[in-house]
C-alpha cells in the first residue's frame, strides 16, 4: 500500500488522500484585467512532466487540509511533503514547481 506523509498528521494510507493538481500556481492579481486566453491558461494549462513534480494534495479522510508534495511521476514515489505556502525542500532544487 502506498503511504503518504501528511505534514500535519503523519504517514497515512493513500486512500485517505485526494489529488489536487499542480502546486505553486499563482492566481492572477487582477483577474478582471486578464484576457480570455490568459484566464483559460491559468485555469487549464498545467505542466505534464516526466520526473519530479510539485503537486497539491488534500488529506480528505483525515485533517482535511491541503499540502504540497514532490512526487516522481515515473515511479509514483513521494520524495517530500510540505505545508502550503512554503517552497519545496532545499534538496529538491530543479523541481518543476
């Protein structure tokens, strides 16, 4: 069974979690000033890389909180988890955030 380390609750089984998309996507500061294309890009365009990727997860059947995780998409291995609002851990330089 895949275990995920919630930064708030500790290590828990994967069925307790829900994938929330790519991490570190900044909302436009003035959405009303965005063109339709800029808004569509913000809503729908995401990286789809092979390798280490920064993702958002939610501990749905636990604390209910969102957190970020670094996951290798080629192995499905979680390398690190960290709280929302923080940058990836220092050992993760070169990560597609």
